[in-house]
C-alpha cells in the first residue's frame, strides 16, 4: 500500500478550552474515516496552542529593558519582544523583522514561534507555542487511541520553520508521541547500492513536512492530516531526540 | 483524493551510461502504473549520478596542498578532500569526519554531497552529485512526458541533508523541473484563522522529504517515488529559487 496523507476536513475554528481530541475525532468520523493501527496523525501547532489557550493579550505585557533594546534593533513591538525573550533560552541573531532564538523547548526558530497574524481578529493578541508539546502529543494520542480503540498511534505536532541557507518554510516536528523520531539506518544495507548505510533519518521531520504539503495546499484550513502506511519506529520518543546537542553545533 | 506517495519497485542497480528515464518508465509500466498529469516524480540523487557516470576512481586524484591541510584537519582521505574542494565554492566548517561546504550548485551540505559508501563494491570509488541537477531533472521530465504522453509533470531530484540544529537527515530538492519550488502564500487567507498569510512554503523540499520517507523505509532500494495529488505551482522553476541569497544569510 502506498503512503497516503489524508486530510481531515471540516474542523471548525478552534477556541481556547476546546476539546481538540474530541473535535478532531468527530471530524474524522463524519467523513466515514477512522484511525487505524500504525497511523501517524500530524496536528498543526496552531490549533493545539489555541485549544490550550496560549493566547496572550499584548496589552497585559510590560516590556523590560532587554526587550526594549531588542525591539529597537529588530523593529518589533517591544511587548512582543518581551514574550519572545520569555519563551527563549538564547537569542542567536537579530535583524529588522527577525529574531532567531533557541526556544525554551530547545529548537532554533524565528521569533520564538509566536504567531502575530491577527489571532483573534485584532492586532493585540498573539499565540505562543504549546507549553509542553510532547505532553500535548501524548495526551492527544491517549485520547485517540481510546476513542478509536487502537494501541499503536503516533502523533506529531508540526510547525513551519525557515532554514539557515534555503528559502521557504518546511514542516518540522515540535512535539511527538508514540514514535522514535529518528530512524537509525547505520549498519543496514544501503538503499541503492546494497552497501552499508551511515545515515540517521529524521523521520518525524519528514512526516511533518509531508503533512505540511497537504495542510498548505488547501484553501480552507486543514490543521490535521492522517499519514497511513508510513513505516516508523514505534516507541516513547520525544522532541529532545531531534535536537542537536550544543557540543555538536557548528553554527551558533 | 488524498496525496499519495507511490513507490516504484523493481528498478535494477543503475550503472554508468544506463538510460535512467527508460529504465524507470519500464519499471512503472511493469507494475501496471503510468504517470499522469500533475504527478511529481522524485528521483534519488544517487541513481541520477550513477547513470551520468559521476563515479571517480580516487587513485586518479592528486590532492593539492589545500586538500592535504584540510585532510589532516578533517581526518579524511586527502584525495576525497581534493574532490570535495573541486566540487565546492567555499568551506564553511571543518570537524573530524565532516567538511561543511557551499557546493558549486549553491546549497550548503556536508562533504560536497560526495558518497564514499562502497559505490562500486570497493573503497576506491566515490560518487559525485549530478553535474547539472536542474538539467538532469529537465531531461527526465522531457523523456517521461514523451513516453507517457502527458504535458504537466514535475521532477525533483532529492538528496538527504543534515541540518544545523536538528538531528537526522531530511530529503531536500537538489534539482527540479516543471514546478516553482516555492509556494508564495503571502496575501492568501490564513490556513487556520482565515487571516492573512506571511509565509513562503518550500514545497519542493517538503515533497522531497515526503518521498524520502518512502525511499528510506524500504528494505530494498526505492530510488523513485511518484507523488500524486500534490498541489504545486507548475512552471519553469530551478534549484536556484530555493537558495537563500548570501546577503540574507545570518549563519555563515
């Protein structure tokens, strides 16, 4: 069977406090579909964050001195910069319109992944990333396994990240459950030459990117994609497995 | 229809001089499949390079002084390092076992993408990237459009690249034809919030990653994957469209 990326249509705009697991399960059932053993469900960060109420009213944020300095350098709203700093371990680069940080979750991304695009229909609310993305993925997994009476589901929360040397964003995993995000092929026969592999594949990120093609191509929002027939290593993986240790980082 | 990644089984080990387009077309036909309008065919770099005879016998390579210095620093074979330098515009970072360069084709990658994994069953032959990957993609496209009597095919040549801050390789496009690799959503309604997008999506790289999941999950080699029902912008795109201009590069 070929690998398929099935969009889940009809998911309404998510509001803070919504039961995302139930809403998605209902949308899946409504189109006559159900989750199966081995499926990977990829969920856009935005709907997880919204359901978890990660919306901040900028009018409640008082920028500190560091945020004020950085706001001038980046030409950004000082209140937004204050939030970026609170969400980050370290600022890596600053340019007008762009602050590249190591997020508290450990990955490098622009503007701490904070979405400032008219979240509640005004310019005064922004959306932070989920507080504990692995935990969010684990809870969605638990609920969906229960609802669909299955034992082997993987869940990935994805977001779109820019890259250092390439243009265009790609989907990456920012939280996951039920899988090892890396596939270690070292020692396996080589794919094309029948020789030995030296590769560790970023499978969760590749699945996050595949889902992102489907999410990005719809005119209406498709925040959830079911990937069927993907081979991956089931298990208790974490976002942490995907993060390059600081000691191996050549580009900071 | 869901997005589907269809593997093309039964492609034999490719040899220098092989007619790759014909071999792949035959393999597609043999399983009762055919290419359709709008399909994206993703081809692993390795088989394109092999068909184009990009194999080098290290015994024919004389390392120059720069290669000898860099070989000590990287603990690599000086002859291999000589090839890495010839294939590159610039060396970015060096560590034992690793030379990160800007390839002549313009992208940043490890060891100039040269494959040293027992290419001809010995340690003395290595495989360079295709000399002109966009041109290779264009020629495959022309041939397949002719063979299958279609007008709208996209072809991506993919390779697996590491990332600066994340572990695991992901499939990326190193050559393409028949599509614009970026999807510009700026000004479009937002996917989840019905507001305005500020995103340019790296669609060709996301498709390259999706195909890589299928290529990587087979025990035998699957060097060609057909992606069906992906929406992308047809047109005369190039790898160049995916490369971040030097002036915007914050991490060199």
